[in-house]
């Protein structure tokens, strides 16, 4: 008689694609659709007095209906386990989990104008030993955050749905203000309402609301000098995250959670200063 031939059949069983079976396993190569547009600008200039500047900017847009992307090594990138409705992949089309529309990087090197062969303090072995051979370096990066995914407790798992999203109420999903001021309310809870069982939420898999942006400067100072005739040495002083700017983790994006919209983690380390020496012979 099968599952549907019993005296009582649950509503969840009748809503399954193949209600006559208790379980169905499908093995296939899933198909997906993705778009990526980008514009890349790069400028480099070597000045005559020891200054070198390299800067690049990337504008991009990445859309996809492919979920479950591996996020190894990328703590800020969200990853959904699957589609809300496997029979409607068009509803999964949204910003990609890896979409970062603005990225700027720069690298600067400056040979200080002191010591032998330079405009200042170039006479005398002692002055050259102290002030000569120095260079200053800086590497900076600024990047917008990645899009966030909001889910709710999945009461559709009985019909095989991997997850369930809430509905949109029409109010803005993002709050306003600086990153620090929004750590406890990154989302506007009034922008969402819980989807009922056996329904699919109508928000996109990934929202235009993004996680915290990345801003980081690493600076260093090098001094090169000779030790005798055969050995060259370099002293290095480096400051990682020199501005001591925190890079916060993504907020809790599970709707109805007591900590929904709260950021409780930091990705990067505080300012780190390290000294070192290198010898070449």
C-alpha cells in the first residue's frame, strides 16, 4: 500500500516531492549560475628621490545561485548549507557569498635622505652608520564587508528543506552608524518576520547588508649596512596592524536568536611589533 496508503498521513509527508516513499536519495552533479563583473585600476610611480608608490583599486559585483561554498581561510565569508527550495534554484539567485564590491590596496616605500650618497648627513662614518641606509615601508588595505545571510529556525526540515529564511516586512534591514556603535544591533529586527511551517521565506539568500569592513596598515623600517667586506646585514622593525584597528567578525544572523544582530568576535590581532635581523654572506 505504501506510505500514503496508511490510515493517517501527515501533511509533511504529502508535501514531499515523492510522498509515496519514506526517503529518496538523489545523486547528481548540481548546476549553478554565476556572474562576475569587475573593473581593475592600477597605478605605480617611482620618484627620483627614493619614493615609490603602488596603488590598486578593484570594483566588482558577484552574483550566484550556488550555495555551500567552501570558506577555508576566510572567516568573514558566510556559507549556506544548501537551497531553501531545491526545486526553485532561481529563488537562490542573489549576491554571492564572496561579493566584495570595493577593494583598495597600496604599498609605499621611501628611502630616507640621510647618509652616504643622500642629500643630508652624508659626511662622516659615524653619521652614516647611525642615519644612513634607512627605508620606511607601508602596506595598506581597505575592503568592504561580505554580504550576510539571515536564516530562521528550520521548521521545514520535515519536507527535506536544508534551511528556512524569514520574510521581509519592508523596513530597512540594516541599522545606521559607525561599526563600533552597531556592535549590538547590526540588523533591524523589525525588518523580518518568521515564516510559517511549510512556507518559504521571501528574503534573498544574501542581503545587501554587509559585515564589517577591513581596514589595515602594516608599517616597517629597514636599515641596511655592511659588516666587514663580505657580510651584509639588515635590521627590521615592523608593526602589523599599526593603527590598532579591529576587524570584527560577522554578526549572529540567526533570526529569533537572543543574540541576533550582535557581533561578539574579532578576526585580526591587536597591534603587533616585531624586531629582526637578516644577514647575507
